């Protein structure tokens, strides 16, 4: 009985780590660090911390809505889970390629100069462009919608919510430490890290596509 409990706990921990790693990789907060530094270099330390906090809160809300309303979104548009997995896998894999080639900002539709001009007319950047589309983009949303369909058991739902919460806390800590990270790693270090994450993101996207194709043709 004790052994079964240990196995059960290990499986739940494995699920948590898998979902957290997938979310963290697809959101890639390290890729947002240079953008955050560029947009907040004229702000005080207190203001940066506030922006980082609200960006993280906005990300959490976006992730929560994506996960909780996932099945309703699919029903409304008449989209099957396999179709979503293939489309989401393509988006995620494309994001990974953008990280590998150093075109992450361009892939997200981000031009820092244009954003700087835009924020002259508004003071809030925590929702756009930081939370969305830089961190919580279409790939992240499709990932959570598919999780919503795959994991309906209550204990697994709580694990996913825990993974979302921990990922959000990590985003806050990374954004808050952006200036320190830039000084420590430099531009080349951040690019190297993003490329490593990009490779992981590509494999997640490919896995999504393979899983959908296997379900369609009843393979495995």
C-alpha cells in the first residue's frame, strides 16, 4: 500500500514537472528580459517591480482563462482536440524556430522602437506587450486548452493550476531581476539560453503534432 502511494505521488510529480517545463519553455520569460529592460530603463526600481508584478498577474489571468474556458472555446468554434493540437504544435514549433534563429521579437510582432512610441501615449505596458503577446501567446493558450481536454480529473486539474502558479511566480522573479540577468549573462548569454529553450520548444510542438496524428490514425 505504501509503495502504491509512492508511485502515485511520483506520477503526480512527474505530471507537474512535465506541464511546468512545457509552460515555462513555451512562454520563455528569458526572451522577454531584453524587451523588459529596454522598455523600463527610464523607470525607477520600484516602478519596474510594479510592472513585473502586474505583468505576471496578467499572465496568470490569461493562462487561467485559457485553461478553464478551453473546452467552451473548442465547442463554440467546432474545433476538435486533434485539430487544435496540430495547429498549436505548428505555432509552438514556429516559436521554437524563432528562438533558434534569434527572430523571437519579430515572430511576436515586437518592434521595440514602435512600442516605445506607443507607450508615450499610455503608461501601462504590463498587459501589452509584456503579458500578451510576449509571454502568453497563442502557443501557450493552445497548450493549456489541450491540457483542459486531456486532464479532466480533479487532482490533475489542481496539478495544472499549481504548475501555472509556479510558472507565474518564476516569470515575476525573472522580470524583477531582468537588469541583473542582463548584466550577468549579457546579450550573448541570453541569446544562447533562448536557443537552448528554442530547441525544447520545437520538440514540444512536434510532440503535439505526432500525438494528434497518432490519435487520428489510431496508432499506438
